[in-house]
């Protein structure tokens, strides 16, 4: 359902309970333009059918097909941010589970609200987040940093700036690689377009994950009148409209396989045809693509053409993940803290020494997006106050070690025994079954996170078949639930 009033801020509500949908729509509809969906699949279909993404989203974690479990909700957070990185997500959950709240925030959610949610409380949260969002859109780059506001002096950031300077005015394609939330779109739009000789030329962006696969071709190449049902008149596509400017293709790994040869052809000789036409047209647009996938792996597994990958990656820029940026984490903290304090006309918070040390050691699996959202929450909860270690821990995803690529359990049994010895000496009580269950749960959750909730791909990562993974997930839910009840 879509609200017709586009003058209001847009709000998407995703919940499988019709009563909650109706109640929140009635109460919040006076202030927001409401759209609703009852499942992750319905939500994705709704997003792809609309030209503009909602500004805000209320997402229930316990969505079908497996109600009261967070997997679908976690996956939808990733879907929404892939569709529109600027969308602000508020998570609703009937399980007031702090671990789920932290993980949702690490994935990019701005806030977590336990059910039953007071509509007036939700309204206040939405207003506050909307105000922060408006301030971000109006903000100017930091004066003492580069024109695009890239903050940091670490070696990875210096390398990123050097690559941008080197490739900025080149006519060849650039592939931007990096994890979700690391800032790939900023690198494309600002650094590789607005800060180059193309700054006065058109800039078009298409998120390949945010549009129905059947609409990608007419969107890129245009179509002739009568080319398909609904094509009442001819229309140009992004390659024509971009002229000799820039075309940014985000989430390029989602490009349908049957369309990849047509993109390759444009990259090789500039030629393309509108859907339903035989006339050859020529594009002079420079193509920049971005992905958070490992395209080399996609090529090996037959999901992405090798020739297209090599053509797109004439130049490759890797946007660094936050865990390797050292003291830049503190620079980003201070930047966002001072920015939001100015917007709220409040004094900035300060971190106690032990809290600052924890901040520097945290891996930030959600990258800059997660860091910014944490700062928003700290600025709201602790204006003008000193924030201690306990308050910081409340905001961090404590399962970070399970998804970090910087550590793997040792393969040697002797080394494992040494680790186990230290843990048994340091802990008064220990339960082997509970420990093994939680390790298994952690690896399953990490695999689902890396594959955006795709169970088949997660099973491949874990080296098991899909049926085995489903069975293990169900057993874990029962056993962990029983352990929780017993506690």
C-alpha cells in the first residue's frame, strides 16, 4: 500500500502483523507518507516498483517465512541499505534481545525499539532521525579535509586518495570495491565525478539491486514506442542521458547474466540499441561500477562474465574497511560527534579513557555507516556528558569476532588445547555443550550475514549442504531456547 501524499516524509513499515500495520499507519499517517509490506519479498517488490526510496523504514525482525526469528529481518536491513544507502532504519522486535539489537545496528540500522512499541515514542524517534537525516543532506564537507569529506590520515586512506587523483580524469571504467557502509557511492559521485573535469556533465546512478531485473535494460538503454506493454512512447535510457558525463552502476554484481554482454559491448565500442529498435546508438559516458561482492569469485562460479569483469576493472579502487584504519576511527568519531551536537544545539559528549580504548579496538563490521549511527545514539542519550565503557559496550555488536576475517581458530590440536587451558583457568564455570552451540550459532549467523541471508550460499561457505544447514539451524534454535529457559 502506498500513501498518495508525497509532501510528507516517506515511511516504509514492514511487519507481518496486519493489526500492527494498521495501528502504526493510522497513528503515523498524519505526519508521514506511509507504505507497507508484510514480508521481505513483498518489501523488495514494493521498492523495485517505485522510483524513489523511502526516507525512513520501520522493520520487524521476526518476518516470515520463519516468524519470530531475526534472519529475514537482518537480511532485509541489508537489502534496504543496498537499495538506498541513505535510508534510516528503525528495527522493531518482540524479543528484547540486546544481542539482536547490537547485530541489527552493526548491519546499519539506526535504532532498535522493543515491541509493543508506543506510537508516540516511535513518532519522537522518527522525528529525531529525520532531523539528523536532513542535517546530513545539507552538510558541507569538512574544511580541513578533502572536498568530498573523506576523513582520515591512515595509510589505507592515503592510498585511496592517491588512486582517486590518479584515476579521476581517466576515460576508462573504474571498479570500486568495498564492504557495505564503507562509502563507495561517495567515492563515485564526488571524488570521481564532481572533483574531475566532468563536474559540469550529467551524472546518473543505477543501483542494480534496487530495480527489477526486467527493468534494467530499458532503464540503461531506453526503449522504442510499443517495445513492451506500457511503452506508450519512446524513451531514452541512462547511457543516452548521461551523454559524455558519468554513469554509476552500483551493486554491479546483481546485473542479470543475460544483460552482461550488452553492457560489455557498450564498454568496448560505445554501441547500444534501445529495446525494440535496430538503430545503433553511441554512448560516450564514462562507467563507474561498485560492488561489495568478490567478483573474482562470482566469475569462477559462473555468475559473472570474466570478460565483463576485466573490462570493468581497468582501474580498481578499494575503499578500506574501518577495522584497518587505526586512529581514523577517532577522527570520524569527533567529526560526527561535533556535527550532530551542532545540529541539536547541545554540548558534545566525551569518551572516558577506557571507552576510547574500546572504540579504537572495535572492528566496526558495519563500517562508517555503523560508526555514524552509534554516534547519533550516543549524542542523543548522553549530550554533554562523559561516556564510560559500559555505555559504549551497549552500542557495540559483541559478536564481531565471529565475522572478523583477521582471526581463525588454529588448526593444530595442541594450539587449541592451549587456548582451552587458558579459558578453563580463567572461568569459574564452563559448559562444553553450551560453548560449542554458541560457536556453531556464531558461524551460521556470520555466513548468513556475508551472503545477505541466502541459505544456499551460506551452506557453501560453511562446507555443508543446504538441508544440513536448515536442520542445524532448527536444532540450534531448540537447544539454545531450552538452555535460555533453564537459565
